[in-house]
């Protein structure tokens, strides 16, 4: 069957749309990317999302409205994508939408319950496209005692396990996450978690200092100088040395944190802040891999996807910490760095419609394997 995956990540660089053909389930699943597209978020919408993610700046009316506004945006983006690629909506079995994460609380604390919120109303998507939608993939895992993240490692396990090589899959979006696949790995042997920031802090610094959405090919990071005392302070954030399973997001590494740093380092050059955040991202990725995945140095390939795969300077800095391990991108394997997560949600959606679990207990910490996602039916009977 054919399906569409939607991914709108913490980097807020836009909506990724992957149209795939998929068959089978679990280890028999076969998926092929047929078409891929991106739809940039309007600047005003992006700013409202950033506000909505902030405890200080958000309110319930804003989040309520944004949920439907994003759903409309997602649905309209899918329709434009279908038209652009001459795809008949009747051929699409489902749309799997991750949604836009507004807040993520992986653990209970004080009077706050572990929970997560992704918006982008699935009824809006289903109504506008006439296609059933699968959404809210994280919530069932959290109900089962997990952190609801990371979820992509399930797809990594199905697609990238090798008989010959020990591999780490690294996705650098707003947040960086890793999946360790030792050769011939069994499901219970998979390790996966968020390592810390990906593009998030770099992008925020670029917006503040250079009015750019990202550091194209690492140009600013390459031209700046790392601020040693700031890097040292960032490395002391407890998340970096926290044992997996673990997950994080804007709550720790978002706009508010970067603005606090910019205020504290008011005399520093913008290039130096970008260089420091780039170094911090590279070092936290490598430190987490060495500490929790590969203390013996047996990983042969680190395969990078996400927007960060286009930042060659960041990849160079990661390579410098990886002790001879080959750092590759999805393109080096003939795949797409940008489409990877959207394709992964097609795989997760496929498991949902087949009533098969798709959480990895080793990655999320859930008490049991559960079927993920809420299904919103197509609003009208198809002819």
C-alpha cells in the first residue's frame, strides 16, 4: 500500500512530507520512498510555535488555536504535495503525522505528571485530504510507563541493522538522537536516546545575531572561536551524563536558554557563540556514544541524517571526536537525510494499522510493547 509520513521537528525548519510504498510488517516490512517534499513554516506561525513552547509566553488560547491552525497547514500542504506529484488521494491508505511538539515532560516531578503534547489537529488533516490520519504516536508509550521518545529507532532497527557492521544512526534535528545497532542486533539489544542539542541552539544564535534560520554549511561556526568557559559550563548540564533511557527538547535547549547565554556573554561575537554551540553539539553526541553505546570503540559507521547532515563543519567536529569511526550521511548510502524521519513515521503508521506494536522498550523505557498512535478515520466514505 501507499502512505504519507509527516514530520515537523523541534528545529521548526518546516514540514517534511514523504510518500512511500510499504508492504509487510515488523522485520518483513519493505518500504520505498516514491516522492519527497518540504513545506516551509510561515515565519509568523513559527514565532507563535516558539511562544507556545514557552511557559512564560504561552497561553491556552494560543495553543488551542495553533492546534487547528497547524492541522489546516499540514492538510493543505499534503494536498499541494499530491497535486505537485500527480498523486491520487484515493491511492493513499493513510497519513502518519508526528505533529509539532509543544512540550515534553519525560518524568514525574513535584505535582507534574510525565506527559507530552504534539499539536496539528488530525481531524483537520483528515477532513482536508479525505485520508485517514494516524497521530499522537508518543502517548501510548507514555501511558505504558515510557518516555514516548525516541520512536524512530524502531524504523532504524528494521531498515539499518547490518550483518557485517556495528552502526550508530544519528539524527540531528533540533535535538540529536542516536540508535545503536550492533551487527545482527536483536530488538532487545537496541539502545537509543536523545544525546542533547542538535541544530536548536545553533539556529537560535543564527536568528539572534545574523537574522538567518540556520548556519549554512557551518560557515559561521567555522569562522568563530570556541569560548572555553561557556563550553565547560554547558558540559556541566546534568542531562549529558544522565543514564539512558532519556529524552529532551526545547524545555532544556530552546530559545530561553540561548537568550540567557546571549545576555551573559553580551560582549562575545555572534560567530563565537555559534562556534561554541556547534562544538557543544558535536562533543555531547560523541560523549554520549562513548559513555553509553560504545565504550570499547567497536562502532564502524556513524550514519547521520536530519538537517544537521548538511552542516559540514558540524560533521567535521563530530568526526574529530569519533576515534576513526567513519562518519557518513544518508546520501552516502543512497538515501535522503531530510526524508528519514518522515519515512520512519510511515513505518510506524503501518504497524498501527496492522495492530502491531512499534515501541522499543530499550529506547523508551516502557513497561511493555504497545500499539502506538490514534486513528482518525477519513471523514467520508470513499467511492
